[in-house]
């Protein structure tokens, strides 16, 4: 009787995850907990980190098979693997974004490319370590584009096995930009430069706003077919917003659809953070290279703005250069806050939004060129 | 001279060439887009679209 009882208990125990939990699982559960902690207590990108952290924790509890073929998280990941989710995120971003600041001052657009030197510094350093192929180095470099969906898109094309590390690095550093960027910005600028007040920009007409998505979609898709799905959806979302006629569609893309896709994306990314894939030497390297990419991008953006000032009669505040790294609108907000500390009446946010929005195109263009050159 | 499409070599040199081409082309393409945006105000000569009319048109 007792033997039977114990036998049944043992059989039950075998079915639970307790029998197969590893030290790696426990470490990853702590990592997931840390992401949740950062979201809850520090308010760092809670929309992203909560879902990623939660699904990281759950996916590392063995036994549930949530991430195995047939499991719920497995299907969420199919949206990433088939590269459906990143373009849908871009649709929502387009429907949410006012490109007016970029259209009204196109001269600052070049900062959206200048602030991407970090991508290339990371590519070269990744190759220098001898641990990564050129495709893997390209995927790591795109972390410096500070654009989550673009990082996922490029990684899925170049090095899908590195998705968990790259997605987590990209989203975590985007969340930590208020800590990462200011020291670099202060180091490279003087107090006088940070205090420069910029001239008000011109208003943008409805006709210009409506023409913008059509023209940009044609140009970028013509020149960079590899990133056509992303830019097409970004511009479709923006067109829905700017025509004013289909408010319901624009609102759905910007709110309800965006929320559904965000939940699916965060669950999918978190579910890839399995201990055996994540706890490796390469992960440490990728996290380090990602940070260098962010620092390098911030620095090159500021330096780009300072170089522009050599030629401009009307000087620009070099802090806006740092916003060219993308990560809309976090980087623009960081530039604004740093400028505000020097002069409480200097509202830089709208000026920084121009390069910030250009940074989205800068990342897309860099990513498109990487895909075209590496995968052709 | 016949030019043939080449693949980026999986070497340190390849990474440097890839980075230089990508950075240079990014600057050129972004600058090209900014030039097009510079002429956007000319669109306003075609006429004006009223926000109120658009909102009330559906």
C-alpha cells in the first residue's frame, strides 16, 4: 500500500518541472525578475520589459512546454520568426508619429545618419573578437540603431539564433537611455553649446503631411527593398493618421492593434530567453558590444551636430545630434532634459524630434544596406 | 572593366569595408531625402487642404 502510494507520488513528481529544473533556469528566472523590477520600480519601458520579464520567468520554469512546438509562446514567436510582428509594430508607430518636426527642418535629417556610427563600431569590434561571423556582427551592430522592431527584423534575417540576446540588449538599452546618453553628451559639449536656443520651426501644411508617406515609401522601397516591409507599414500608418478621413483605422493601428502586437512581441522575445541559449560567453559579448554601439551612436550624433555648426551661420544645439540615434521619443526627451538643466527656458524637444525621427530612417537605411550586402 | 557583384568577405577587412560603405551610403541617402523635403513647401503652391473638410468628408 505504502509502496503504491510512494510510487504514485514519484510518478506525479516526474510530471512536474521540479525534476528537471537547472541552475541555469534559476539564473534566468532571476534575470526575468530583474527586468520586471526595472519596469516596476524604475519605470524603464514597462510596456516592453514587463512582458519580456514575465515570459522569461515562465519559459524557464521547466515542464510547461510553452515554448515547444504546439505551446502558446511558440506560436507567439512564429510572428517574430516569420517577420510579421516588426512591420505591424511599424504600422502602429507610423499611426502614432507626427513627422512634422522632420519635414519642417530637413537640414537636421543628416544627424539621423551621423548618429549611427555606433552600429559600425560594434560591427568592427564584434568581428575583432573572432567570435562572430560577418552576419552575426551585422545583427549585433544594429543594436546601435536603437530601434527594437528594426533590430528584430535584421537579426531574423542575418542571425536568428542571436535574437534573444540582441532583442533584450536593444530594448534594455533603449529603456536605459536616460542614464547612458547624458554623460557622453556632457563630455562632448560645453555649457555654452548646451545652452544654445534654436529658432522656431515653420508650420507644416496638411498637403505636405499627406504627400510625405507616399514619397518616402516610394524612395526608400526603391533604393532599399530589403527593408520595404518596415518602411511601407510605417508610412501606411502615417498616411492613415494624416489624411484625417479614417480616424477609426488610424486609432486602431496606433492603439488597439499596437497593444495586441506589443503583448505578442514581448511574450515572444521573453520566451526565447532559455537558459541554455542565453547563458553563454557570447551573450556577455553582445551585451557589451550593444552598450558600445549606443555610446558610439550618441557620441557621433553630437560630433555630427558640432561639425554642422562649423558651417552654419545660425548655430544648432549639438545635443539634438544625440537624438539622431532613433529610439523615438526617448532620445529626443533626453536631449530636451539635458538642455533644460542648463537653461530652464530652452525647450529643445521639438528641435530634437527632427533628428530623432530621421534616426528611424537612418536605422532602416543602415539595416537595409547591411541586409543587401550580407545576404545577397 | 566588367564589374561583378561580390559578397562581403567574412573577415575583419570585410567588416571594415561593410561599415564604410554602409555609413557613407546612409549619409548620402538621408541627405537625398532631406533635399526632397527641402522642396516640400513648393507643394503648397498646388493648393490648400482644409483639415475641417477632410474630417467632415466621411
